[in-house]
């Protein structure tokens, strides 16, 4: 009986994940030099509206964009890039951008990224990702994401914006979750969008090399490393719960940390959702 229940659960989770990836395909922007470049739009909100497509994008590293990618960038009318990487992290792999793109570096919480040795130690701590999404990261969320939402308020109707980090999964994943949450997208959809990064980044050779290096340094198998690094719905729940525990609500976090109150939230909804 227990075995049949477990099999049913696995099949349900697999079906949900496949459905999310199938749904995400229409949002993926195919790039030669990026693997997790996606539109954040197209999701239904709780009040029956839909997040607009073609206005807000998310990505992993964009330092290796090809000339063809740059043309795609321009065709999408992306005029602003918000980079969540640390100062040194960004220097080592500078974004390759078309001319006249407005670039904002928002490194809060990323100034001292762990070395390979640090990562090897962290891999043995089962809660290191949960800490980054929760109490450990909480002091940085406001400072890191404030410039993004301030820019979203002033972005012109014919302009688009891209935010990213190195993998486009953790810092970028939290930004996307906040954006969709404040627009009224249901929690389960936010979680599905979040974990879709697991699928897209599996094709990134840099990630594969990183995992192989960690495996060698820790003595853990590749599968063990993958399991520890995999994005899970409970991580984004930890992120929201940490904010709610401190500020009372996501809306209050926006008001206290970003100066975005009900009036500004209404502007965001009018700009980035459609009936």
C-alpha cells in the first residue's frame, strides 16, 4: 500500500514538472550564450488577469552572448539590465550588452561569494541554501531588490527590462518570485516557475563543471551534489516566510524596504498585468 502511494506521488510530481516545463517553453528566449533566459509574463493572477509578456525578463549569466544574441536583445527592446552579482563577480564576467543599455549593479549580499573550498564545506551543511533564502539572506533582500522595483515603476511602455545573476536561479529566482507575488500570481505557479531553472541549467556546461569540481572536492557523488543544489519549492516558501515573519506581510516588506506602498503596487499591476 505504502509503495503504491509513493509511486503515485512520484508520478504526480513528475507530471507537474513536465507540465511546467511545457508551459515555460513559450517563455524561453533562445540564446547562444545563455541557458536560463526567460520571459516572466504569461501567468494568470488570482483576480483573473495575466502578467504581460515582453516586458520583464530573467536570465543566468550574459557575459557570453553572441552577436546574434545581442540582436535578439535589441529586438526585445531591453533597455535596462539589473545585475544581482557581487562587484568582483561581475568584473570577472562582465555582461555583454548592446550599446546604450542602462546597467544597474545590485550586489547586496553577494560581496563575498564562497570560494570552491567554502562551497565544499557548505555542501556538507544540509541547510546552507535554506539559510540563504531565510534568516541569513534577510538583511539583504530590501537593498538588493529595491532598485529593480523602482525601475519597474518608471520603465516606459515601449521598454523592457532584464534582471539576472550568474545562474539565474537563486538571487534571480527570489526577484522573480517577488515580482509575480506582488502582481497576484498564485503561490503554486510561482513555485513551478522557480524550479523550472533546474531543467534549463542542466544544459549549462559551466554548472556541470561546477558540480564535477564539488564532487571531487567533497567526495560526494554527482547525484548527491545535484540533490543538494537542486531548487525545491520549500526554498521559495522559506524566502516568503522569512519576510512575513519580520514584516508581517510581503506588501509591508515592499512598503518598508522599498517605499512601494498600495499606490505603487497598483501602478505595477496596471503596468504589468492585462485583463
